[in-house]
C-alpha cells in the first residue's frame, strides 16, 4: 500500500453537525487511501438489510465476513480507478462503459478490455461499448463456447460424435452445470464413472454357476421363497408345539370361529383368511404344498414352479436345505459394486472399458481449465461495470453520508416509509430487534415496529424515527402500515418506544397536558373511591332495612327507611355549594377589577410571561435535545460503526416526517362546532386562572 500523505487537497463542508470531506471528482476517489480514517463518517457497515445493490456490496466485501470496512473500500477504489482510464466517469453512475474507457496501460485494464470484446463477440454484438445488461447472463455469454474455464466439459466440448455421446452418458449418471447452463462432467465424474464400470464388470464376472442354483430363474426363485418363508417358519413352529403337547392342537390350528365370523363373500376376505395358519399343523411336521391355506396357495405353487420343492410334502430340514442354496447368491449380491452403471448393461459397460476414452476426456477437462483466467476476466468485466454504476453512490453513504442529507436522495439504510397516527416518516432503519438502551442515546423519538407481509412471506423489524408532530396517540401495540422502497406494503405493529422530545411545540404544551392528565387521573380515582363508598353504604343500609320486621302499623320499618335521608346533611351540602359559587363569583369580580388597572397589552404580556414561566423549562430542555439528535446510535444498534456525529436538527427533521394537512372547513357539524367552542372557552378560562394566580401573587389583585 502506498504511503499516506497530507498533500492531497481535500475539500470539506459542515454537514449534520460535523465537518466532512467532500467527494467531488474521480481523483478524490483515487486518493481515498490518503484520507485519514479518523475523518471517515463510517468505519464499518453490514452488507445485509440495506437498500442497495446486493452484488456490489458483496464485491466490496473482499473477505466475505458480512461487513465492509475502510480498508476494503480503499482496495476497491484503487483497483477500480486503475481499470478505468477516466475516474471522473464514476460520478456519472452509468451502467455502461466504452471499450476505450478501459485503461489499456494497466495490465488488468488491458485484460478486461479484451474480455469485454470477447463478451460482445460471444453475444454476437457489434458495438464499441459494453453494459451491465450484456454481462448479466453468464449462460448467454458462454452458450456457444467449447471451453469456458470452469473445469466442466459438455457434449459441445467434444470434437467427435462418439466422445460427445460418452460425455452425455456419463452426465446422465452424475453431472454438474456448466457456465453455459448445460449439464456437463468434471474430472471427478470421469474418474468415478470408469471406476464404477471396472467394479461392475468384475462383480458380474464373479457371478459363476454355483452362485445361481436355479440358473437365470434364481432371482425370481429367491423372491418367491422370501415371500413365504415367514409363513412356513410359523407352520413348522406350530407343528413343534403339537409334538411337544398334543393338547395344544386346537390352539394352533385354524380358528373356526374367526372364519365363521367373516360376513359376505369369503373370496373378498383373502387378507383375513391369510392370517390363519399356512396349513393344518401335524405332529409329523410335514408341509403338504397341495393342502395349504387357499390365500397362500398361489405363492406356494410359485415356489414349486421355480425350485421344484413342494412336489411332495417337505420337512423343516428340506425347507432349510432350500434356503441354504441361496447363500452364495445372497453373498454375491451383498458384495455388489458399480451399481451406478448397472442401468447401462454389462455389454455397454464392457464396450466403454474396451474403447477406454478416459484419458481423452481428462485432457478435455484440462483444456477447459486452461481458459479459467479468461473466463474469470469475463466475470470481472461485470464487476467493473457494477462498481462503475454503484461505487460513487456507496461512497456517498459511507464516507460522508451525503445521500442522507440530500432531500433528492435516500440513504441506503432508509428502508421505506411508515404511516402512523396521521403522519409518515422516511427515517426507518431495518434492525435485528429493539435496542432501546443504545438508541436512547440518540435523543430521538423511536418506534420499534415488527413488519409482516403474508403475501411476500417476509417479516423484519424496523426502528422508525419521528421528527415532527405530537405523541398523544402513540403507544405499544398500535398498528400501522409500512411501505418498502419497492412499494410493497407490510402490517406494522409498535413493539417498543424510545421516548424523547419531537418538537418545541410539543414541549410547550407538555406541562399543561401533564397537569390535565394528573387532574383527570385524580378525578377518576376520587370518583371511583366515592362510588365504591356510596355502593358500600347503600348495600349496608339496604341490609338494615330488610332486617327490620314490620309490626303493628309498620312505623318502625318506615323509620328505618327515612333514617337513611338526613336533611341536615343535605342542607350542609347545599350551603357549601352556594358558598363555593359565591367565592368563585367574588374571585372573578376581583380578577376583572384587578385586570382593569392594567392596559390590555400589559395584561397580554403578563399572560404571556406566565405561560413562558410554565412552558419555558420544558421548551428549553426540548430545544437542547433536538439540537443533539444523533442518528449514530440508531445505526450502531444495527451493526454500523459510525465514526462521526450525524445530527438531525429541527429543520432537517421536518423533511423526514410529514404531517397530514387538512383544509380549513367553513361549515362544520353543529355538535362538533359546540365542542370546539367549549374547548376554546376552557382553554381561555385556564389561561385566565393562571394569569390571575400571578396577578394575585404580584399584589395587583386582592381578594379581600
């Protein structure tokens, strides 16, 4: 690697809260090796989960570990700018290169220029430029080539019909796919084929007459014997039991009741009948093939026809002798070799071995391998064209994050758009799962969502950053819709939230909303407690009433009922309510009298000051956090190594999150209009009360 130098005249700009280098020319790309890596925005990024050409990412990832690091980017830039004559072409992001654009003064450039010409020739194209479309299909490029450097030969590799036929035969047993897309064979296939042929021939020759006790009928005879041998063994065991104890004869003989229990056509019940003994057991232990279970008669006759055994009753010794005749054949079959070529037949195998084209085929493989360098060069042409189109875009996402801060572009980590709660956000990053501990350091409001598409059979998680609006309607479990960069839709569900300020406007109302929620919670709690107490009191008094027995004229019962209503208590309650209303009225009168001492604009200033006093701290904290919102921790949680601040300030944040904008309606539903009026009245009343509190505190207004 060249020695680093500080002499290269880099240009810089301030982007996202930090100073970054600007890549403005091919020379900048050529000299990336001179850029101090402390100045790189990214030190490492994953090759998966990105909206970028996957093949390009794999090409830059030289060590294939799934991460792209600075050294790999530098190696790619040096190789690419050496191949292309004018490095400024990389900034055009074109998907084609003229043949003259290859640097013929560079050995690799000259080699790839020749390979580009070869590709065009193979495709039958007469033009002076080559494109990604031309190099996209290897099968098409190598379709008419006899040798293509992959070590696989096809029938097209042969110079005569007999050799082509042999290659086709071998490929029919075991094959590999050639670069041309055709089925072919490798050196290993050839070696294995000829070894199988030799083994099969030797095995077949070992099958002498003594191996075949019944000649050519031996395989069929063995099959017939195997079909009945278990049933025959069962018969002889039954005979032995009768010889051991004659009283067992009924137990081991045919079960008459089972046969009698068969309904319908007995001919259709052969399976059930076949479960009965093969023949009637006897103390002599002899099996008469002519007096067997009807369900087994055909199978026993086949044994007799193929082996001659069974023409007269046989003993267990006779049957064992028959089975012993198959021992050499069974041993020979167990030692079978070359089964892969058995389908060709012995005659064809012997002809192949006699012709012996093994060495000729192996030489064809070697001839094909000799073209490996040229074939790889052809594939490298695709690499050059791909990097020519995508490498500059990659640098804008890696070295400087320029695409992220460019409204006309999208960064490669931006997975799509999330629509939720009358807004959409463009800052959605695919993540392995929720990582609130890391992402909370970003100072951003983040919705972690699981996204699923039944139609595509895909699911993944995203971290969606909200940079505008409010958060009142957001919660875990809320459903939304996510659209990827290709327009496919997914069902999204919020599974975790990282809470941080979204805007100063939201922070302004936050204290009032917190107080309103606190009051609402208190009211609900108090109402619930009073309701529970009232219900308990009512239940207790009802029990008291029902426990009093009505006697005489029922005066005691009436007294019990009327005792639950205490007029004195209610008089006190009404008096308290009257006093409260009077106090509120007196307070408002004093407030108006005190406010009259001030001019209207002073009163407005006082109200504004009160509101600023209440909302100011919240707004100040939000303002400080919003200025420090950093994308870095979000990307770090997804496997990136971010080397510099990547701030998302308020103005830029508004470009990432879009809020719904509705037209102003001139006519509204009367009920909705009434609700809107009540909200305004309550808001004004709240402000008046707050202002009054300050005026009383300042001594401007006195209640007494």
